[in-house]
């Protein structure tokens, strides 16, 4: 059953999405330049232009334009991409699975690395180890995904060429899948050759996205674990003879994960931001790469569609974080 | 009776005096990273300012006969081109130095503007409270609900490319970083009793805000400024990498990296040098900010 | 008895927002020139609220609901703001509770000590510096020239409190509000600071409203005492009389509960529950709820 808390969050999510739609719509309409002039081929007749104007309601006020646009949007029609001459929804839907697979992989890797390093750092007792980890992490925190991506290209693409540096899958592989979730579908169909190739293409961009996340998780979780370890229940467990590792895994990690999780949610939304540049570097065919093309070509319908897509993703992530809070924190479960 | 119940009053002071080195100098010895990072950034700034004087070549001068020359330490190099040339035969070292101009302009202008705007709003919200605080806090909430990527895509799509757009985008997105911190810091300072003491003395609210509270908030702003400059350098590099920053006839680190990415198999150095300089600069801003935080923190808050 | 320096009559205060919880209920209190008047009561009784009302620095959430505060016969609450500003800081000064937060961490001791002299007396230059040095000498601080150039974090808590005392006396005020000036200090330093206040007060002939929750402290330096409970006065009189024969059971309980400064070894006793209940009843009769800390 949906609790009132959850209900409130869903309502809030819908309101936020609507807000994003309004704001982006208004901002994109005040862009200097005539959207119609950009939409059609040079040399179109004056009638053609007038017809298009009427179709988009551009001869009416901003509110009327928004209502027309919203009406279309609610039926799943976000217009046609100007630069690619394709339905915006189809375009985005075709690229989205690539980005979802990439970011989920990166999230898993980042969580594993960050949590693993944080737990490992609680095992050492020496101050020196702690401060070395802190200093190294201070540098890790400063290095953005952009730099990691390029460094990987140099290291594993050029200096020691073991991984492909562009694309999502080798075009020579004959792929006749029903979805664009290549990794998931290849695993389900047990086409391990394809899965292997997709993974090889994904490792570097995923690592570039995962490392900054791991650095943030490490810092916050390490701090939380350290302060939890000083609490009475953890000390009691130690007195009862549990090892450091056991205390961390059984007692403190669960509590320390709560602040970490909130942060992971925020960082995961940032990771979608990172896909914009990382996908570009690896010529990876996701929505981040698409967004740059859209902006460079000033393809306003596509930009608008992408902004809503990103907005929706961010809202879903926030909802997921809220839900996992409830799972981790028993006090919130019956709220 | 009163006199008997109380002890003699001992004299205090004198012994706590530590003379000699001023405390900020001592601090620098404790945080050498501030000196190293600050020194590097100062050098970079000087190189950027005097770029035409210190560059060995014109950064735009092409010489296709001399294209993709390797750096001076490897075979087949031309000693006139220390870091080699790019695919159009332009001198990489000179382009790096000129690229520092764009990077540092964006870093300094964007960070100062975002810092000034966020700090003023944060101070007002934290000090005056009430509806001012309510308005500013809501504004921050709304801003934070808009993830930075979304906002930057929207902004660049709206205002187009160019140096001013890049700076404007950074300011519009990042002023909240300053505002949030300054607001809570001001709130904390305003609760201190020294503010009450100043009120009793009849100082005006404005004087208290600018003379008493602001100096206590400034160290934090300084730290944030340094970190923000690092962020701005990255943002500029990323935008020029994808071709959304300044026009292509002005050398930028991001643009050079993009060119290097194209010919990565023929000339790794074309990408490696600008990338290294970028990383170094970002790390320097970060370490400077971190060092400043450690320097100002224990002293000011004790 | 000499004419009152400070005369508070019927002072009431409450929370600004509903439910308008009363914080002070018709408080009457007088401080004579040169007298140290103790204001005691447990935490939350409203002691600081009285002090802040006099100084005009009540927090925004609290408002006055009636009464007068007369200083040398003039009503502080009714006078024009300009006149009030003249009086505050120069004729009425404050010794705050916490020497850690009462000095601005980013300003030098010298600047902060002389704020009043510069703002209210127009002193500057050499005259100001000489005055600052002699102020620090008065509070028994060695090497005052060096201390003036220090920042607060470079000094101990006891030294900071002495500097705040010097600042309060710098204007030669007629009245000083001392809000628990020793609670933030450790016990030995407390006694030194008490003695310092007492001797400075005696030599300047200053009236002091001394806020504390410690009857032991009252016994040591106060001439008269007012006992406050839940924003209401339960007992008032000469210190010796009140302490020798408390007329109100709350005072007696407070005495039993406070650590004795003159004899060691006697343990503190908690205020008995029966008394608390009786007091609640008394408050209820006055239409006043006890304000409890959340
Ligand atoms: N800023 C504020 N907002 C709302 N209520 C307040 C505020 N400051 C004080 N109060 C309330 O006013 C009442 C009296 O507080 P006051 O500070 O005068 O007590 P006190 O006797 O000085 O106690 P203490 O010994 O703890 O200093 C308390 O119940 C407190 O909760
Ligand atoms: Mg108090």
C-alpha cells in the first residue's frame, strides 16, 4: 500500500516535472532567432512558413503555445528533430538504453569500489594509513570524469591498446536484437560473444564515471563509519570479541550507509551529467552524446525532449533514493 | 565576609605571548601545499598575462611542413618546438600558454561573480532572517532541484556559445554553492554574543554585518572561491572540448584536447600536454582551497 | 534606601507567536547605585530575558507584554531611540556569559576593547591606546600592550572574560548587567573573576545586576537577591536575610541544590518532586505555565 509519505513524493515529482517543462519551454522560446527558420530547408515558400507557424501556434501567445505543446507532449508527440529529421521520442528511445546500461554499470562499479575502500580503511589502525587514504582521496575527488575518460583512452587505447576507444559494439557483429538493451539482452540470450564486446566497450566509460562517485562515497562513508565505530553499540560488540571487520559489516555499515545513500542519489544524478561528456569522448551512442549534438545544432525540439528525459530520470532517482531510505531505516518504514 | 570567601586575583598574561614569526607565516609552514599550489598558479597567471612575450611562436601560425612534430626529447624533434606541434603545425607550447588566458579568465571572472552574488545573498539571508531568508532559501531549493547538466544544456542552447556565455552559465549554476555556505555561516555568527554586544553599543545593523560578521565569513568564501575556480577551469575545458566555448581561432586547452583526441594514434603528445596542464591546474586550485580551509579553520573557530 | 538606579515594574514578556507562552510575569525589581543585585533561578527561569529586555536585545521570538524599565528615573522602553542608544553601552554595559562567543574572532582585542570609547566617547590615537592599556592593567593583565594586539583565540577563557570585564567598565557605566559571567569558566578561574568584578564594581561605584543560577555565588558577592521561578518572583530581599531564613520553599530547595562554596564535602540535593508540584500549582494560580525546555 502506498503510504501518505510516498504519495506526497510522487505528487511532488509530478509537480517538479511540470515545473521543468514550463521553465525549459519558456526559456527555449525566448531564444533569439526564429525557430521556424531553423526548422525548414532554405528556399521554402512563405506559405509553408505560415502553415508551420500556425501548426506550432507560433502566431499565438506564449501560454497558448505551451498549451498546444503540452497537448502534443501528453500524447507522446514531442515533434521532429530539426537536425536529424526524426521523431524526437523515437530518437531518444533508441539512445536511452545505451545510457541506462552505462550508468547502471558505473553505479555498481562506483558503489563497489567506494564501499570496499571505505570498509578496508576501517580495518587499518595506523593513523598513517588513514591520512594517506585521505590525501589520495583528496586528489581523486578533484579529478573529474572528463579527465579519467581521456586518461583511459591514452592508457588502454593507445599506450597499451587492449580496449576499443569508441562506439558501443563492434559493427561487424551481426546483431538482431529486439531491444537496444544490448548488454542485458545478450546475457539473456546467452550470446556471450556480444556481451563480451559490449562490456569491452563499456569498461572505460563506466570506470570514468564510477571513479568520481567512488571517491565521494569513500570520503563520506569513511567518516560515517569512523563516527559510528565510536558509538556504544559498536564498542560493546568489540568488547564482546567481534573483529573489526565483523563489527563494520554487521553493526556499523548499515547505519553509516544512510547518509551515504542520500549522497549517492545526488551523485548518481551528477553521473548522468557526466555521460554528456564521457559518451562524447568514447563516441558512445547514448542520450548524453545526443544532447551535445542537439545543442550544437540548436535543435530545439530535441533539446526540449532531452531536458524532459533528464528531468524524469532525476526525479525517478530521487524517488528510488527515498524508497531505499525506508528500506534501510526501520524507523521510517511505517511513516 | 565577601572578601574572605574570594581568593586573590592573580595576574595573567605575558606568558602566552608568542613573538617572532607572524601567525600566517607559521600557518604556511604547516600547510606547504598552499605555497606550492599558489606559486604554480601565480606562475601560470603571469604566463597568461604576458603570453605574447613568453610564447616562442605565434599560437595560430600554421606550418603544414612541420605538422605533428614530437616533443623535444624524442627522435625526429625540432628543438624550436619544445612540446612539438599539432596536426596543423602549430606550436603546442605557445598554444598552451595562450590557452591559459581563456582558462584563467573564465576561472577568475566566473568564480568572483558567482562568489559575489552568492555571498551577498547569503549574508543578507543569514543576517536579516525573516522573509529575506525565506525567499533566498526557496530560491536555492528551486535551483538545487535543477541538476547542473540540465541547466547548462538549457543555458548553452539559449544563450549560445562564446566566452561570456560560458562565464554566465557557470555563474548562474554555481552561485548557490556560495549562498548556501555563507548563509549558514552567517546564521551561526549572528547567534554569537559579540553581535549582541555590538547592538548594545549602538552599532547599526549594516555596520555589524559588514564590520563584525563579514570578516568571519570571508575565510570560507576564500576557500570556496579557490574550489570554484577549479570547477570553472574544468567546465570551460569540457565546453571547448565539445566546441561550445570560444570560437576555434582562440587556443583553449579543451579545444587542443579535442584535436589531440582526433589524432591520438599519430601524436599522443598533442592531447597529453594540454590534459596534463589542465589536471595540474585543477589540482592546484583544489589543493589551494583545501590548504586554505585547514589554515583558516582551527584558528578562526576555536 | 537610596533612590533606585534601575527600577523594573510589572515587566511581562511572552513568545511572539501563539500560544504566546508567558516568559516573565509582572516582575518587579530594583537595583540601587553601587549595589550588587543577584538574580537567581534555574535554567529557563527567565533571568537572561530580563537582562536582554533592559539592554534591548530580546530575541525576535520574544516580545514584551507590559511593564516599565526605568533607569535613573527615565523609562527605557518609552524613550526615543536616540536617547536610548546614548544610554546603552555608555551608562549601561554588559558582561556576557560566554567569553568564547562574546569576542569577535576576527578582530584584535584592542579594537574590541575600545569600541565603546571610540563610538561613545570619541577617543582615538594615543589617548585611546593609553586608556586601553590602563584598562587591562585594572583587570590584572600583564603586558597589556602585547595583549591588545592579539586575537581572541590566542587567549585563555579567563583572560577573555577579564577583557570583557574591562570593556564593560571602560565607559564607567552606572549599571552593569552581568549574565552568568562565570558559568563558562572552570571553578578556580570563576572565583578570580568574581573577585575582580566585585573589586571593580566597588571602586567604580557601579550597580550590578548579577544573573546566576548559583546561590553560592550570590552569597559571595551580592548585597540583595531576587529569586525567579518560571518567570515569576518568588522571593526578594537582602542576601544575608534570604539565605539565613528563606521564606519560600523554592529558595530553600535551591540552596540545598547548589554546591556550597564555603564548605566542601556536602553533597548537592535535588529539588524534591513534591516542591516542584507545589510550585506548579502556584504558577497555575497565577495563570502561568512553567516553561520547560524542549
Ligand atoms: N530565542 C528564543 N526563542 C524562543 N524562546 C526563547 C528564546 N530565548 C529564550 N527563550 C525561552 O525563554 C525562557 C527564558 O529563557 P532565559 O534565557 O531568560 O532563561 P535563563 O533563566 O536565562 O536560563 P539559563 O540559566 O539557561 O540561561 C526559556 O524557557 C526559553 O525557552
Ligand atoms: Mg541565561
